[in-house]
C-alpha cells in the first residue's frame, strides 16, 4: 500500500489544483460577461454632446458632433466580411465650436480609396474610442502612401494636427462620400475564459488517467 501512497497523493493534489484553475476561469468568464454587458449598455446609451474635457476613461461614451471634414485623412488597412479588403477612413474633423478631432467615418473598399473626399459638413452620432489595434508585429505606418495598419489615436492626432480624440461614427447625416460606418461593438472584446477552463479540465482528466496508469504499473511490478 505504501507504494501507492505517493503517486495517489500526487494525483489527487494535482487534479485538485487543475480543477480549481478551471473553476477560476469559469468565474472569470462570468465576470467578463458582466463587464461586456455593462460596456454594451454604455455603447447603446443616449448620446450626449462632445464633452469639453475628455479622458480615456470615457471610452465608449456615445456622443453627437457636427462640423466639417477638412479633406485630410488617414487610411487604415481593414476588411469586412461582406466586402473583403479595404480601408477605414479617419478624417480630420472640425466641430462647429472649432475643435479639431479625429472622425472614423467607416469603411471603403479598395477601389474607392483614392476617390476625392473634399471638405463636407456632417452630423455624426458615434462613440469615443481608444482602440488597441496594434500588436508587437504591426508594421509602422507607410506615410508616403498614407497607409496605416492600426488605429493609434495619439499618433493619428499628431499626424493630422488634432486633439487625441477619436469618434467612431455609428450614424452620419450628410454625404459620407462612400464610407460605410462601422459602429463600435462588443464583438471585438475577447472572452476566451470558457476555452481556458476546458483546457484546465482536460489537463486534470489527463493527470488523473496518468496517475491511474502509474498505480497500475506499480501493481504489475508486484507480480
């Protein structure tokens, strides 16, 4: 019986730890689902005029702005399921009270990228956003071709001479010059905790099988 004691204890303790990690991930999933629900409620709340003072903790705040595009823009490489590859158009936007901000007007397919988009008056409903599109492998912008590979609010604001404020349009009244708004949505917020929990439970099951196999081998050596 002593031969079985150590592998049995190791198996029980290991399985307990792995199962606990899986249960912790399920708790994290519930927390993340609640957080996403709160964000979605915030995204869909009634819009307010653009605040005078803006901070990153206002992310997703629904706002309304009206003003005129300046004609200056940044083209961010993007794609949609329906139209394939294209660009998101980030315009320099001058509000009616004279503020220069960034306006994500939406998506255009590749063939419309070089279409002229002169200054135009727009009334916009959208959300404040500080997207984190870039990763360690994201290339630097090709400034010669005006092609960016991720939205970086600070860098785009410096390039276009605006406040570091981005409004992602959900609805535009006026001539949006071929761009189709892509509203902020919770679909892009990752919630992989169930998959992580499943992995821990599978590892726990594997650990249990290996423990039983070890005990069986010890038993076989006795004969």
